[in-house]
C-alpha cells in the first residue's frame, strides 16, 4: 500500500507544501558536501599554514619545555607556565580553526540555504526504536547510504595505497634529515596526502548532491487528493464557497431590485429580458443600467416597475443588446447612445403628457441597434 501511495504522488508540490516543509527543516541537505568542504579546506590550510605551524611548534618545544629549577620548585610557577604553553599552542591553531568554523557555517548554504527549525532539532524518540528502524535500513535510502559508505572506503583505500607507494621512500628518508627540516618536510607530505585524499571524495559528492535533490523533490510530491485537501483547507470546501456565492448573488439581486423603482424606463423583450435604465441630466455621464434579468428575474423587474409606475418599453433588439453589453451600475456603451436617447426622449414626452393629461405619444418603432450589439 505504501508503494502504491508513493506512485500516486506525481504532482509537483504547492507553494504551501514547500513553505511548510521549510518551516519543519525539511530541505535538501548533503552531509557528503559539508564533509568534503571541511576536508578540502583543512587540507588547503595545511598546505598554506603547515610550514608556519611547524616552525611555531618547533619554537614552542625549544623554549617552553626548557623549565628552570626555580620554576619547578615554585608551587605557583608550573601552573602559570602551563597556561602560557596552552595559550601559545592555541594561538598557533586559531587561524586554522577560525576558517573551519566559517566553512562549517557556510557549507550548508550551498544546498538548501540556511534554515533554522525547532521541529528539526526536537528529539523524536520513536526513531530510536531499533525494530522500527530495521525497515529504514533496508529501504532505498538505507541502501544508498550503504553504497556511499562502501564507495568512500574503496576510494580512500585505493588512493591511500597509491600515496603510500608514491611517498614511502621520502617518509623513510626523513630520519636522515635535521629535526627542523624533517618536521617541515613531513608536514608537507601529510598535507599533500590529505589534500589528495580529500579531493578523491569529490566522486561521492557528485553522486550524493543530485541524489539528495531528487529524493527531497520526491518526498514533497503530492497526490491529487492531497492537493484537493489543501485547497479545501486554504480556500474552504466547494460547498461553503458555493453557499457564499449564492449569498453574494442574493445580496446583489436585492440591491439591484431596490433600484428598479428609481429607474426612468424598463426596456423589455417583452417577456424574456428586462433592463432598467436611469439617467441623471445633471450629471456628466451617460445613462446607467441599474438592473437586468432574464425570464423569472425579468418578470420580477417588470412587476416592480409596474407597481412603482415606471414606464415599460418593448424593444427586443435593444433589450438584448443592453443586457449583454452592459454590467449592472455601469454606463451604456457609446454605440447605444442614439438608441437609448430615442427611448429617453419618448419617456420624457410620456411623462409630460401624463402630467398635463395630454394625448400620450406613440412608442418609437424600429429603434436602431448597431450590428455589433445585436444578439440572435
């Protein structure tokens, strides 16, 4: 079952999954890369500082280990002398240690960046159970780690044998050299061998870094169900979102219906479409569409208009053009200015006739609607 679930994880991780993994300290890391950086830095420092450290060691041995009779028999002097020897020895290796500390801190930045997580450093006692750990030992990750350990052993053994055959003669000849030259020469051989041995581990690093990146990417991959569940958690379930959308639509419709009695005219299809228009002569803008609807909603708009004594004008082409071209509470497009102007002129004549009890004008026929606004 576990293998099946792993095979189903074919989707790339979402940004939330990546952020959560980083907060938990789950980032790509290569211990081989960090070890390689430390060893190569140490070897390079030995080559650069080895002679100076050797000379300092010889000088310290010549001076600090020559203790006078007064110092030996003075109870306080040996302690003071020992502190001085420790201080001089520490000063010899301080530059070496300082660079190693910097490399130890900076090396992880090369892969995965710098991340601090309390979750990553919290002890997990279940991982200390040897019985539960057996499956991990024989898993792919455990086998890869065993292969890397074997590869490192073989590399170090092969390179060590080659270095042994290369430097054995020089090492034997060190006994015939003066003590100072022998120490300096020996440190040089050690530093060279150390550098070559460290460089041989680059083969392990070139294998481990891509593997760690691939394994990290594989662990973070998600199934389609996990992506759906995450979307539900972050955005809410589809049922909740649907209910919210329905409530928003109902609120928008209620606000729209309150504008119908304030409209100047309702342009109808006459049965399927209804569009409410309002124009403020004192404003600089064009007429606005304040409500619109189809079928049942259109019937509700017409009933509200009749109850509020808002005139209705049947013009199917214009009603459809306004419905599809203009959003609620937006000005009508310029292409419909002439058609709406004829409608409003008729409405103003109709209101004047009703106010003065004149004969009502006939509604306009064949209101022109540009071809680009016609709906079929």
